C-alpha cells in the first residue's frame, strides 16, 4: 500500500507570515501530529545550521510547529546532536549558543533547545541492529528515550549523499560523534600530486586538522580524516579525489543508522520536510552556498522514505530535470531511499495529497 504524503505549495511566497498560514493548514489537514499524546515529551529533531549558513528551517516555522504540539497537551523541545568536524556545533555549549544566535530561543520558538552531550556515556546508547555494515549503532539517547519524535528537515543537496532530507536528519543527525565517525570512515581523499599547486586552500577548510603541506604538496593523514569532503570543494585544481563508491557506503551506513533510531518507534515518529531555500550543499557548510532550485513547499508524512522521494520528485519537477544528479554527478541519492525501502523503513511508492 502506498504511503500518504501531504504537500502544500509555497507558491513562490517569501513572506514568512503567509508561509506560516500554509504550514498551519498542513499540520491541521495532514493530521501529522496525531501520534503525539497528551503529556508526552516530544523531541523535534532539527538542524540549526553551521555558522555562516542560512539554509536551515526558520525558527518562526518552529514556533508554529511547537505551538501545535503544545495544543495537544504535549511538551516539545528542539534538539540536534553534535558534529564530527570542527565548527560551532562540535560541543554542546557552542552548539547551543549557535542555535540561539540563529534565532532558536525559547522566546522565538516557544521551546527549549537541548543538545545531548555524548562525551557523557549516559547520554549515548548502543542499538543492536546486526546489519551489513553496522552491528551496533551509537545514537544520542535523547532520541531513543523521547516518547514521541518529530523530524523536521531541510531538503537540499549533499556532496556525499546526493541530497539530504528526513533519512539524513535521522541516520546521521541522531548519531553520536562516534556514530558519525563510523559512517564517515574510509573516506580519506587521495591527492593527485601532479595537479596540486600547494595553495593550502584544502588545509584552511579541513575541520579535522588532517592536512599538511610538504614540499608545496598537500598530504592527507587518513587516521585523522573524518571524510567530510570539504577539501574537495575548496581545491581550485580538483587535485583531491575521493572514491565516490565510498559515498554509496555512507548512504548505506546512514540508512542502517536510521533503522536503529526508528527501531521500535513505528507510529511514534512523524516527518516534515521543507523543500525551500534548496542549496547545493548541506546546512553543515559554514558558508552560503548556491540555490539550485526554486522553493517548492512543505511536506508531511509518517513515512521517511516516501517524504524524501516526494521531495526529490517535486524539486526535480520544478527544475525540469534531475538537479541533484546535475549538481552532484558522482552521487546517486536514490540509493539511500531504495535501501531504506528494502529494509522496511518506508515505502518508495507514495500518494501525494496536495492541500
Ligand atoms: S575529507 Fe578533506 S577536509 Fe574533510 S577531514 Fe578529510 S582531509 Fe580534512
Ligand atoms: S587545495 Fe588543492 S591544489 Fe591547493 S594545496 Fe590543497 S590539494 Fe593542493
């Protein structure tokens, strides 16, 4: 049976008030919050955006979502786990401060922000899944223990996974730093020395301190590398090369991690995708990155696979071509959805209900 995906068009409006009116209608008509029960704590899984990035979902929209959760008598809180790379979201204190700087204050959203600190063993949990790559997934406990979970994702492009939506927000986003490392390892780039001009651009952006320049050539320490691919984007001569077969591996591990987070949560997790402000790269990029598609709208579903597939289809329809393949030709982002479908996480076939 096809899963239902509810959709409301943004109709090219950049007016926050007007978009919020449509968001309210979507929440109301889709019944997406019906799984949340009175008195429950509800984790709203977010991405607060890296410093310098502006693609993240606006705090004003979170106000609408949190108020709707509160109207059900439940208690929402906003949350994201810390990152692997050096930046403003590496530890809980800085991450929290950045979330406030990006407008996610209690006054704006009506909800507290909680960033789990996975350096404390009691805030992480291992989930046994015994899959092809991941036997035991390391996840921030708060997402497992929360009585209800609403995953609010910004749908956009991604250098390693082609695109990122609900599955990326769950699989990568709920993992502890150790879990993120398990998903990114084996991705250290190789330097084509004949192309390297020793400009140090890669060294400047490397969040792991994994690059040094010797004899005017870049050298990557594969033991320190976390496979973020930032150096590829920064290199002006395309001297950095990652085996993008390894990008497939990241997608597979990410889906296995999604399986861990959603294990025993069937019917207790809802998904909202904002297919708006669609950038070429992830909100982890600490810089503005180019828009690749027009704003499409907001989607809601109880199925993470269907909502990502519908987002992918709607964005490509608006562009008149596969914009994700065009901007990331080495990646096939649909692989994550096909595997998730096979593992029973959701359904590639969906019924789109436009409101
Ligand atoms: S992929 Fe490149 S930028 Fe990222 S950690 Fe490895 S060497 Fe550094
Ligand atoms: S950015 Fe590219 S060309 Fe410059 S040092 Fe790094 S690998 Fe070499």
